[in-house]
C-alpha cells in the first residue's frame, strides 16, 4: 500500500511552490491591512498631511517630532501623556495578570457552577468598547448610581469619572481590567488544562502542599500561557485609548498617548469647536507610541524567552 | 489528485479576487448611520414645489449632528421633500456633534456624502496669529471639497451678515447658516425665585446672594451637564463675556500680549469661575450628561441652568408648565455689562463639490430655505433666525428678544491656540478645571499657569 505523506504532497518540482501560493492571499491581506498603513504612517510623520483629499502634502523632515518632544509647553503635556501611558500599562498589566491567574486557579478546581463563573468573567470580553464604557458610565454616576450608593453605605463619596483626573484615570484602569481579565483567565485556564494530572498525583504522593503544587508544578508548566498573557497585557494596555474616549473624553490630566494621537489626527473637539486635522503630527505621535511599545515589548520578550529556557528547556 | 488540488487552489484565489473586487465596489448609496423612519415634527414643514416625474431616481446622502429637535424636524422635512420629489430618496445620517468633523472629513474625502451639516465658519487664522493652523472648514474649501453656491437663489433668503460671517470664504459662498445660538446666558426658574422673594439677578453680587438664599431654603443654585465636560465652561462663557465684552479684541490681546490671563481683571474672572464651579453648581453634576440637564432642571428645585438656548425645546418638552426665562449670565458687578448675549452660528448646510447629484442637492437646500419651512425649522429648533423674514415666535424668542440687539459672536468662535501652547492656555475653559472637575483649587495659581502655557506657545512661533 502506498502511503502519501504531507511532505510528499508538496515536495517535488514546481509543486513545492504550493505552500507559498496558499500563503499568498493571507500574506497579501497582511501587507494591505497591516504593513502598508504602518509604513504610510511612518512616511506621513515627516509631512504636514491633513488626511483631506485634495490638499498638498509637504515634506517637513523632523519638524513634527521636534514639536512633539520639544516645542513649548505642549511638549510637557505630551511627555506627561507618555508617562501616564506607562503608569496605565504597569497597573493594568500587573493587576490583570494576577487577577486572571487567581481566577483561573480558582475556576480550574471542581467547583460547583464553575462554568457559570467562567462565563460571567469572560462575558465583558465579547462586548464592544462603547458598550463597556456606557455600562460603567451608568454604574459610576455620582448621583444615584449603584457604586455611589454602595460607597454611601460606608460613608464614602466620589465624583468618579467626572472628577479629579487621577480618580477618573484610576476608574479607567478598573474598567480596562474588568473588560479584559476574562481573556487572561481563559488563556491561563487553557494552559492549566494541558498539565498532566499525573504530575500533581506524583507530587501529592511526595507530600506536596497546595502552594508547593502551584509553585513547583503549575507555575513552571504554565510558562507558555504566562508569557503569552504577559506580552498581550503589556501591548494591549500601551495601545488602549478607546475607553478614555468613551469614559472621560478629552480632559487635561487624563490623556494617554493613544488618545493624543486620535485627538491630534481628527481634531480635538470642545462643543462645536474643531481644531485642524493634523494627521502628519499625529503620525509622529503614533510613531513615538510605536517606539515605546517596541522597546517595552522587546524587553518583555527577552525576559519571557529567558524564562521559557529556564523552565522548559 | 494533485491537479485537482491546484484547481481548488486556483478557485480559492479566484474567490479572494472576487471578494476584493466586491469590497472595492461602491454604489455610492451606503451610509454609516441611517436614521429611523420619520416621526411627525412639532410643526409640519411647508411642501416644496413638485418636480417632473421623468427624472432619474437618486438617493441623496445627508449628514447632520445629533440635536433631538433638529433631527426630529429633519425627518419630517425629508418625508415631505420625498413626497414632493418622488425621484429623490433621502438617506439621513446622524452623528454626535463631537464626531461631525471626523464624519464630514472622511465622507467628503471618500465621496460618500452629498449634503453636509456644517457649523458656522469661525476660528479663522488672523494676520496676528503667527504659525496658526487654518481651521478645518477652510482646509475643506481649499481642498475643493465644498461646492461654491454663490448666486444660488436660495442664498438670498438669508441675511447678508450671516452669509458673509458664517458661510463665505474669499468672497465665495460655501454654506448657508440656519441659525445663531447664544451660549452665554442662563435659564432662570421664576417660580423658585418668587417663592424665595428674589428677583432675576442682574449683577454678580445679586447672583451670589440669590444662590445663598435658595440653598439656605434647601434648594440648589445651579445645574449643568457636567459629565460631558464642555457644558461646564460653556456655562461660564457669560462670565467671560461680562468681564471682556469685546471678545474678538480679547483674542487679539492675548495673542499680542496686551491682555494676559494673569492680569487683575482676568484673575478676578478666574476667581468668579471658581465660585461658579465649586460653590454654585450642585453636587453630582460631574455625572449629569448634557442631554440630562433639562429634565433635571425641570424638576423645579434648581434656580439657574447656565447653558445655550438650544436646550429650551428640551426644557419645554421635559415640563411644559415649568415657568422660566433666559437672561445673560450676570458676571459683572455692573448691570450694564451684563446686557450682552454671546454666541455662535450653529448648524448650516453645504454641498459636496463632487456630488453625483448636484441638482437634487440644490433642490434640497432650496426647499429647506423656503421661508415657510425655515420658520417652522426655527420654531422647532429654537435657533435665533438667520432669515430676515423669520421670527423666533416661541417662549424662548420672546424671552431673548430684549437682548438680541446686544448679540455678539463669542470668544470660542475667535480663539485659535498657538502651536506649542500648553493644555491650560485657553483660560475660557478654566471653569471646567476647578475642583470637582479637575485638580485646581487656587484661582491665582491657575491664572498664572494659563498665562504661562499661552506664553510658551507664543514664544515658540
């Protein structure tokens, strides 16, 4: 009997090009949707592009970058937005990672109704950002909202999203974590379910406690899931801005870099006043954000690669 | 087997190709947000002239911003227009006011719109504004995206000043503006004031006293839709106007250095803005949206609601028996300085230069501009009319009539920030930066910061 293997199928002559041809549509889409606009953004960052058809685009060299980083007090605000982006990333990544892991550990046990709990914790992930924002805007109404009501039971009061920038910023962190912790939990759960039960049984026979089981069996073997979540959380939180738009709007003291890009690119609005669309300048801000994401992601990747070698090699 | 696989591969590639072609096609009739079927408006618009039935069917894509009474009127008008122009179907898109500029730019650039709602032209870069970037409407005109409607008969229906100030650029007309609004006044709860033995305040001192009295009686002084941010500082535009009645000169003075945000007069203005924000506004307005403002105010236990006249229809709708008036915000100690209403040119119409249906678009604007229809529109929306034959024959119209002779275009329509200016440079927004809306608790420090941020921009150009 002749056995046809997958290698044989594409191995000889011109037929070996088949895998490449199969990849072609996907690669073409990737070029069209991801690489093309990214390269165009890099080029636009050196121009005064407005995004309006019919307006000439002039080459400005590094002027947009100079303005973004050094001109007047606007540069101070830009740097502050950059710092805020890092703070947002730190808190979201840390809390979402730990909370997601905790939920996964709890819901990996044979608890009664664990499927319902998994569904509840994952449900926010499937909602759009606008819906997530609107839900929390209602929750956080300072006058008669449910959270304000709960706060009043213990003598607290808050202006929530409309109040002090730091307070509003903290609430956006809460909502961002609520919206995304479900996916972190699911990735951890998937990782935990690949760990053979026999390893736990062996460890238990050796007298391992619950903490020792987690520390010496679960945690090392969860490395791929840990690394995936770590990188996803970092990159996702660095790029997040939509919740700021929905929950707070453009307010001094709350913008992150991603929102700054949007506001500059499409005109900051206050009532009916619309500033010019500075998409060249916004592209420069976008490249600054990209560099930030790239540096942090590379550092994080180096860290998780080392960790992977340590535990899995 | 292998040949079959390659045929399949070819078929897959063909499908992708067809999909790509399908995605690229555009019949020009698509719309992001289509309004619901038209309900009846408060007043029926006039029937425009019927047209011959032999014309080709067209779909006219129209974009407006969200303003409930206006959208309600537009839906009724569109129904009436479609009845009298059977070959034209109106595809109405409604977007939030803050998204209008983005939707306008993208849809004009994509050739995906025929008639656009556009705010009155303002914020033009002046000769003294070194390095200022032209406003968006100017860029749209320079890009050739708006149709030159100079000489169209319906343009003559509007007063010359409106066409010149709010719809023209370099001698050509690109927009007809449908109405002025005032944003510098405040609604006054007459019943509550009377119950507390108070008259309508005409000076800052009287306003402070009135607030103290109504609060002592267990009521609230002021409310405003604070959750949206901008209603807070718009509510204080009257205070700005009372302190600086010539707002065009104020902008020029700030640019040239003749006026500063930290001079004595400005510092006093910042002090009063802080009182307005921190003491006069009721607690919890940080969570009250702009649209929720009128129903809240109509509850009757709040004395004043500083906001634009555009909220009058919503207020009447929320509580028809509510007894109110609308007066300039008394920001000055001198009653004479508190006689001005400041505002802006609001909604207007423009036509996309490359519309495939120019005749239908012009017919639409002509029908809208018919005096009877325009009068119905002004009544429904509450705009101060820009057609000389129209009158604002509403409760609001009667209340603001004594002040219309003192109507002036406001600061917001003149202000352009210098590139490089910091985020606190526009001191007219200061009311929204005090506690509880933002971090500032010291008006002197904020005034100094506003001037420093402005100066940094001026020095950078």
